[in-house]
C-alpha cells in the first residue's frame, strides 16, 4: 500500500495559484484578449480533451510524448488532454470555420497540460493565450501578428522585450541552391543550431554558412553582412529583404529589440518560412513564440496561416500583472450606498457579516482600510 | 532572478587550471580570491566591469547557463550530451580538458564477452542519459546505476560488471583491472552561451565569444605550424 497522501500535496508540476497571482494571471489574460479583440481577433473556445488522433495530426501536432492519454468510456477511443491550443485552432479553422472568409482572425486562451515539464520549467500545466491569422502568411500578415504580440507584451509594462526572427527553411534552400546533399544540409543545420563556429567553418561552402552564423543580430546589420558575402544564394537576399520590410512596420519602442538569426532552425520544425521567439527581461527562456505555418484541410488541401502564443505563467512568476487593489472593510449594517460609492471609487469592499471591532475585522480580512461610518480610515 | 551584469560559470578542479590561462589571454582577470583555494566565496568579480565569475561543479555549469542564471560558461561536451539542453549554445570548442567517454569492463571479461548477444547490461556511471541512449541505439537496454565518482570500484566490488566513465590516460582503469572496450564520444570543453542571452544580449556577449574563438584559432595555427 502506498503512503497516505498529505492533503495539500499536488502531483509534480501542478500547483494552486493564490491571491494575488491568480488575480494577476486573470488580468494579464483579460488585457491580452481585449487587445486582440480590439484588433479584430475573435475568441474561440476548444475542449480540454479530444480524440488523440486529432491532436497528433496536422499543424502544431502535439508531440505524442507530451500527451496525457485516457480511453473514452463512451466511444472507447483513445483521448488525450491538449498540450497546445494552436493545433486545435487549426482544426476549427479547417473544419467548422472552413467556409468563413479568409483571412480569418481568431484568438484563444486556456490551460494546457503536458506529461512532463521542460528542462527549464517543471510545470506540467500552464496557461497559453494567443492569436492566429488564417488564410495567408504574407509579410504583411506576419507583421500584423508579430506587432500584436509585441504591443501586447509592451503594454504589460515589461522593461525590455526582444523578438528574435528565424527563417526555418532558409538553410535547406541555401543547401539546395548550393547543390548539397540532404545529409550535408542536415550536418550544416546541426552545426549552425549549436552555433559551433569551428564546425561551421569546416563545412563545404563555409563562407556562406559562417556568414549566416555570424549574421545573427540586428536586422539591418545582418542584411548588410549577408549581402556582402560572396556566393550567397539569392534566396537569402530575398528573405532578408522581406524581413527588413516587415520589421520596418513593427511598433517602435525604446524597450524593444528586434533581431534575426538566419542560421537557426531548432525548435521551429512546424513553421514554414518565418518564425519568432519572444523574450522579456526578467523571464527565463522564451515568453512566447510564433510564426507562419500550414493548415491541412480534411480534403487534403492546405492553407497558410500565421500566429503567436504567449505563456502567461512566466509573466506572473516574474511579478507582472499584480495590482494592489485597495481593500476596505465595511461595517455590518452599513448603508448599501456606501459600498456602491466606494466601489465606484475603485475600492474593493469587504462587508462585515456581524457587528464587532471594525479595525480588528479589517486586519483579519487583510484590508488596508476600513469605513468608520463617516470616513475612510487606514488600518 | 535578473542579473544586470554578465555572469560566467566555470567548473571547479582540473578544467579550471586549463581555463585560467585562456581567461587571462582574452583579458579577464578575476579578483585574487578566485585562485585562493581556501576562499569560501562562490562569486567573484573581475577586472572587467559588470563581468563576474562563479565557480561550481562541472554539471552545475550547464544548469546555471541553461537556466540563464549564468550567461556564459565552460562545460565539457560530456555534460552537454548528458542533459541535451535546448537552451545552450556551444559556439567554441576550447580544446581543453580532452578525454573520452568510454565503456570499460574487467579485463578477464573481455576475453569471452560477446556484445552482439546483449539484450540488457548493467552499468555504473555518472552519465545515465548518454549511456541509456548509446545502448538503446543498438537495441540494448542499459540499466544504469548512478554514481558520482569512483566508478572504477564498481566492477571489483560486484556492483556491476561494466562502467561508462571519462578516460584520459587510462591509468586508473588499468590499476583497477579494467579495459576500455568502446569509445562513446571524444570529449573536450566548450565555451557555452545561454540561448536567451545570446539573442537578447548579443552585443555584450559576442565580443567574448569572438575573443575565445580567435584565441583557439591562433593556438591551433601555432600547433599546426
């Protein structure tokens, strides 16, 4: 028999969120969703659990290793808990909203669950929110989506926000343009992903790949360096030109840094021509990511899309969204108009349910102030 | 935690002795307490404003850098392979701390051992991740007993018959009646950089990466000449 469980113990990677963090998370989410709605993104909701086969096929296909599985007692089919919402949005767009005009702008938010935490975060459940623009993956579409993500993060009051663009299919195309074999391309991609300078320098067409490695940094300087490199396939200039135009229309803010890493592909296996990672000062690892991808429709046809997701838990952990709301204790039997007036003034009112020492009651209820019948008094 | 300065993580012990001359050569001079064996301090300032150094166990260097608590560091690829952190870049092979990660077993066992027939092996190692993956790739299930040191004792005391450990000269193996039967990987120390820091603080970090790279290149050229 296993040991009796302590009542407060939760399984690894899961936790209760208490005030004020729970409030902070709700607020961040509300702000972000309002921001998306204001830009024409309509909210959709998808279930927590689906047929496993739907979650593991198509874009954003959850890695089978991430999924919590169970068997549906009703249909007897294998079910899984979602580990990512993006794939569900793609499914909705490809089926129930297939007949809606494109581009289709959708937003979503909700908890996701993974079987194992990542190396950086032990959490198995976290809160994902984002937007998807379906029907196009043009530079204008990417600029709109990246701009929304950036503006959303900046509006949360972060000290510094970084966006790092990657061009996931670029290395493959460069390799083909240079007449390399698939094995050679894979070796080049691996060396570039590790940023292994010496190995990259030993690759065939080393000048091209070394330049792609060295170019990582701000977009204009990267573009100039790549343009000045001899033997650089034309696709690189094309892509960097598109990226430069795209970046030029993004929000301007002293807190924002925009970079490109043209040699990197890792972690962007599903994205097509462009992907981006979002970083924020004070938050470990990425705060979100996005990019262009392809949605497969039930009839086998495909359509392009672009989107981004943010993971709110990191933001909450870093202390974002916590607002100290003034809390005031209102005595038992006080006129209800008092409460209405105080709330209109921005107070959170806590009503005493019995007569007593109002000051002691206020302290017990973690109030900062109390109503003495006539005025607001600090505790 | 937010660090405004740059934090460099270095491994204690053998590798540190080889790193120090390179550190000086690129222009980083830690405060005197750093080389004082009796100092109990863990974090040290340097002559470079905003650059501090922490001295931790080699496995912990990778952990500090992966989590972004340190931005740059020096770690062997044994450690990098064991954890396979997606958050670490390894831009420069420093060419120090050279050794190999190998499978070893008692000399008398090698005479009649038939690796082709294995379905399961029991192995004492500090590297259960690499060991499991290495054997799994050839269809052998490796049951790993995690030890933190003195792996060579395990076969003679009957803990298990095989070990996976770092081998440099092979003397310790011989002294313990063991023979190296297979090399899993060649090991050397790498300059490593946290992924998020590389992206967001490239301007501060890249000059250091470049100096280490040039240093290695000069040394390799000198060796070739």
